[in-house]
C-alpha cells in the first residue's frame, strides 16, 4: 500500500483562535468599513489575508533569534545574512531593509524618475505603487493565457516576450531603468515562471542593454515548480535551480516574510557594486545603516536560517501540497479558481461566481466580505480596488481578473482548516444568485488605496 502524504514537520507550540457568531461578524465588518484589512485579528477565525510574515518559524530559527548581534554597525548577524545571500542566491552586494516594499523604495528612489517605463509580468501592488508614485509607468506584459482561470498551463505567470520587446523597442533606452520579472507571479494567481522564460527575458534585456530585476518574494516556490514541471530539472536540487535563476538577473528585491519564513525582513541585492553604492544613501535615509537597514540582528539571523530551510524540497513540498489540497476540495464543489493551484494561495475567480454584481461594485471585494460573514475567514481582493486608478485619467481600472486570494501561511494551519475554508466557500457559492449588489468607495488614498479604503454597502 502506498503511504499517504504527510507534513515534514511536527507541531511544538499552538496558539488558540476564537470562533465567532455571524451577528458579531456583521457588526465587526461594518465597523471596519467593509475593508478586510481593517478587521482586528481577534475577530478573524482563519486568517488568509497574506502569507507574508504569518508563517511559523522553525526551532532553528527561534534559536537564531537568541544569537542575534544587535550592534549598530558591522554586526555578526549582518555577515551571517550576507553569507546566506551569497551562497544561496549568488549576489555579492546587498542592503537589508525591513521588508520588500522598503527594498523597492531604496532601489526605485535611486533608479526611477518621472516618465520612466518599467515593463513587467503583472507588477504587484507595492511595486506598481512605487513606480506610479514617481510618475513612471508599469506596462503589464504578462501572457494572455493568464487571464483564463480555467486553462491549465504549467507556467501561467510568464512574461510575453513579444509584448516586452515591443516596449523595449519603442521606448527610449534612457527611459527604461529595468525590466521587472516577478517570481512567482502573485497578481496572476501565484503562477510560476519557467526557467526558459527567465532565460529568454534575460536575453532580451541583454539585447537592449537593460537591467533585469527579479521580484523574488516567492522565488523558492517558483524553483519548486521548475523542478516538478520543467523538462531537465527533475534531478536538480532546489538550491541548484535557484543559483541558475539568479545567474540571469542583475538585481533582486525580496520580501523575506514569504519564502524565508520570517515575521519581518527583506533586502535588495546587486551584481553591480556601483549601483549598490548609489542605493546606500537611500538605505541610510529611510531604513538605517547599511549593515542593518531597518532590521534587528536577531531577525537577520532568522532570515539567513530561513533562506536555507526555505530552499529545501521537503519544506516546499509540504507547503505547496497543502495549497493543492484546498484546490482539490474546491474542485469537488465546482468552485472556479485560477488553475492550476498556485504556490502560496488559491485565487478564487470571483467574476465567475458573483455574475450579478456589477464590476463597478467591486466583485472580488464583495466575495471576500461574504466569505468573512460566512465563517470568519479573511482573504484579500486582487481585483479592481487593488488595480487602483489610472495615474493619468484617474478613472478606475478594471482588470481582466477579479480574484479573491486565500493565502496560506506556512506551517500554520492544518488540512482540517482547509476543509472549513472549502465548505464555507461552497456555502457562499450555493447562494451566489442571491448576491446582486456590492460596495461603493467612500474614502480612498491616492496610491495603493486598497490597504485603507473605506466602503459602503449597496442595496
């Protein structure tokens, strides 16, 4: 008899979570102005808002916290992190930051100016926000197939090479500080990018003498998919695949709160010493001295250990199999989501479920609120609210995909929790025809509005 799959860890500590009544949840979400970000965590039963900083650290990571060197400059912890980045990723130069968006801020403050163009494969919210805040542009060059949630492709997050070359060919060279390739492609549903596509994008960048930036929040998950789905990589280790990935890149930014499994931390890394030195000023101004950059020594220690653990096959397989498990439960109930299941989340296709809610009333947000009301489960909208307004016309942008992301924290929930999530979604799905109205915005920030938006229920 073949043995069933099981987790590659055992649980050493638990944290109680509280169930609530629907009446309580109706009051709480109203007080939060129907913004799931504004809910108190104590008012959430299963929290799938993000997998960023919400995972469970290992015993070795907790041990590293106690060994942190909190010296302001030149701490041992900095050099431990430096060694891990060099050994695992191959970069000689880096600047620590408190998280990924801070890394983007340090980098883009240095290289991006008004009118610049940074093409990419579905830039995520903070990346696009940092670009458009500087009055630059972020054209999306993702393959068209990513917009068909029911289409099964092994690498659905890829850059469309023809679209990218058109941008590179038609834009003055001095207006393109870099190309942004996100692995995995979060906005398109946590979908991976093949090594061939990474290599081809890199070749196009060399052809047009443009730097390639890898947005690397979930690079290890991407490497797992290359190993399991791309010809020629089955016998390679995750660390070998990672080394090849970054051989094609000039710069990387990373929110280490994902694949390095820490609660806080990030960095920007460089192959070019001159660019590293230019970025140091913005690190010192906005984050801290260049050997701590907004991070404590203990967090740098945990990050270095997490980079090592997070690039081991067993860790990744356990994590990705749980996401697959939830996807299979949704398959049983006929609930549409971005297929195949992504590395870190299930992205439910809200547009196919709430067909009677007008797009102007924020379909994915409506589904997110309904799921919370049903069972106290918090997801996040990846749709029209996140897409924000066009920076020129200030009109709402309506993306082709309206997704509700259910991000699974690493080593945190059991498959029993996945069963609850699937059953709750089925209950919402079964009454979908009765959901005909959504929400209108009563307050929004000029950039990255989805974090603090306030909404009013319609109908």
